[in-house]
C-alpha cells in the first residue's frame, strides 16, 4: 500500500503553510505521510489478528512502513523489511508473509513452504499436495498456533534425508537415527541389538491409498512409530491436496477503515502548526 503527498483539507492553516520555506514544507509533508502510514499499519495489524485463527506474530505484525522523506514524499506499507529497510521475505523457515497475505486477500493456492519444496525435491511429497499438521499435533512438534516448531521441522527434514543444507542442518546419520530410536539406552547400537523401547521414535512416510503397500491403511504423510514393537503409530505431518483459499481480507477495506485521507489531512494541519511554532 502506498501513501503519497496528495494533500487536501488544509485551508484552515493555509496562511501558516505559506510562511514555510520549500524545504520546511517538504519536511512537514513527509512527517504527516509517515504519521498516516503508521496509523494505517496499526489498522492492518488489528485486521490480520482478527481475520486469522491464532496467527503468529511473524504474520500478524509483518506489515512494515518504509517511511517517506523530504526527497521522496511516498510511504509504503509492505510485508517485511530487513535491517536495511528493504523488502525481505523474513527469517522464519519457509514462510513468506507476502505470499500468505496474497493468498488470503485474493484467494487461490498458497505458495509452497520451503519445507514442502525440500520434501518434494526429495521425492517424498507428491505433486499437487502440501503439508498440514494433524488435528491433534504430535507431542512437542507444534508452536501452539498451528505450525511446526522450526527446530522440530529441521530435525524431521534431516531425518527424512530431505535437507539440501550443510552443517547442523545436514541429513541425519544412521547412528543419530539409532540414538533417537533407542532413547532409553537399552541394548547396543554397535551390536545391532536395540530393543523396542517406549521413549524411542522412528519416523516413516506413508502414502495410504495413493500407493498401497503395508501402510495403505494410514493417511498419507509422515508418521512416528513409538512404543513396544512400534505398536503406537502417530501422525506427525499429513499430506493433503493443495487447498484453495477463499478471500478473507481486503486491503481496500482496511484502507477505508483507517480513513487514510482524513488522517493525512489532520496530520498535515498538526505538522504545519508545529513547524510554524503555533
């Protein structure tokens, strides 16, 4: 969203404005535009918070203000800024606020998350499908807002050999998998005599009726096998058909609710009086 120096409603302070120099007036305009931009941004944050179910602060507070200057009398409100004040998709794993907000404003398919791209590249996630968290999240996996925790997701991607990165995010070794499977320390990993334990976990991919086989009775997705003899099977991440979103927010409605034109006129009058010392 852009807010520029189309200014009306300052007739009451026109006599004060005429006394300001060119540079002073441009500084006044920039300040008033920025005041308005931050007001509109506040209305956007409130609208996003009410429109979504338990939105993460990363998404709800993603709109940022690129402030106007005396040399550039235009302010912009865009999803995320980096430390240099330029647009950035942000730092959370696989989440681009602009893609999320576009899907919610215009409807249609959301863009793939970075984790989904990795799973698809590894041949794990079928074409035409995306991922979703089970209604009852796997213990310790979710952040309380319907998303997998970044550390857990990184471990899962590594376990499934789908990571394309190096270092601590590289694909998990067989030894580390065995350690996860034998968390109680019963048996000997070296001797390949690891007993089935209650705390250990083994992740595996099931495709249900998509491909049949031994896991055809399970919903497509990533599952965890726990307990004695792997008797406890729990879904971790489900594969679902790519959903289509109906429009849920409208930036035009948000701008109308914020009354940007009226706010800009008020802030111009205030800034002119302030510059004139009145």
